[in-house]
C-alpha cells in the first residue's frame, strides 16, 4: 500500500504514470465515456484548512469515478479535540477506502498514515502541496512545456516552493527559485532536492533576484505571499516582498512562449498583476481544472497499488 504525502516518496516513472492515467480519464470525461473505476468506494476528506479547489476537485473526482466523498471538517470529528490522531486514523480507515487530509503540520499527516489501513493523500500541509504539483505538471504537458522546461518560481519559500523542488529534482528539469532574504526555502528540503538532482540531472538555482530566475524561463509561477495563519504578518510580508510581483515587466524577461501558473487563490496587484493573470500567457484556470483530473489519476493509481 502507498500513501501520497510528498513527491519525495515517488519516482519519475510513478509520477508520470499517475499523470498519464489522469490524462486518459480527462479524455473520457470530455467524450462522456467515463468508467466507474472506483465504484462503491468512499473517500474521507478531512479539512483542518478550508479550500475551494481541494474540496470540489476531490468530491467531484470521486463521484465521477463512481465512488462517494465524505466531507469532514474539524467541527465534525474529534481529531485534535481530545482524540489522538492514531485513534481517528484507525477508525476512519476501517470504514473508508481512502483518506485525503488538508492540514497544517506534515507530522500529523505522517502519523495518520502510519496508523491508517488505507491510502492517505496530502491535500495540503504547511510543508508540501503535492497534489497541486500534479495539476501544474499536467498543465505543462498539455501546453507542451514539459519538453526541457525552465521553471521560474518567484515568491515565498513555502509548501509550493518545496513541492516544486521535489518535482524538478525527481523529473530532472531546470528550476529557478527567487525568494526575498529571510523567506527562503527550508534548507533540508533544498538538500533533499539537490541529492535527487544528482541522479535525475535536474538543475536547481536558488537566488534572491527575481530577474535572474525569470530570464528565459518557459514557465513562470508564484503563490500568495500571505497564506492561512499568516494574516497578522500581512503588512510586514508585503514590505518584504516588494519587487517580487509577477507583472508585465518581469514576465517580459521570460521566453516569448512562456506560460504563467498560479495555484490560486490569487491576490491581484500583490503577487501577480491583473494584466499577467488575465493575459494570453496565463493558463491558471486550465491548471485549476486539472486538479480534478490529476487527482482522479492519483486515486486510481493508489487503488491499483494497495
């Protein structure tokens, strides 16, 4: 049995297999010939953090695969309110076929997975957001940007940046990360990525200069500077990230055919300009839809590898 807690645990071949399953299912959806691959199965969705895309994509995805998704907020269950994680894991995994958790601490996910009898999926943690990267790379594949890509990430050294590091280092492409001083990625994650890169051939650059990162890039991406739980730091972060907005001037340094990605929600005029977000190079809504298809590929793959 496999869990999906971070891309660190997956090989290049496994990641591409998951994505190809998702692309196959996406074709079936468009042709209205979808097969009920997970008929009669149930996905428990545990949300300690709320989300638009995560809830809709997993719930609709499980329905399209012939199964049922059960929404569980921290108000609905005892997790974190007196019942140990290991007890909740044992109970829920005895009744459901798969579990998706969107939470704060990666350690909570790991403990839950340790005691779970069924596959556990990381729907987001403060450390990693691997399901989003499946959707991002699927979008790159559909745009033809998976051939020798140069990906520039501009912004906070957060869970998205960590996940880009894992994806690039596993698949072997070039990744350039630009973060302000004091907001760099976790050095442990960087070290892991550099170790994987020795085998995959990935080229990873970490800088504090957005222009260095974006120059000639074929994919430019960013994320919000103020994530859930960081609202009190808003003014401080906006000052610290001055000059890191992906606007027309910065985007003009990228390759002419470059595309722009953002995991959403996006704060227009903060980390990205309105013109870039709504411009011809933006594929953010195709990317958002691909959360649905990539995650269906993931759930079918996990079911096959029980």
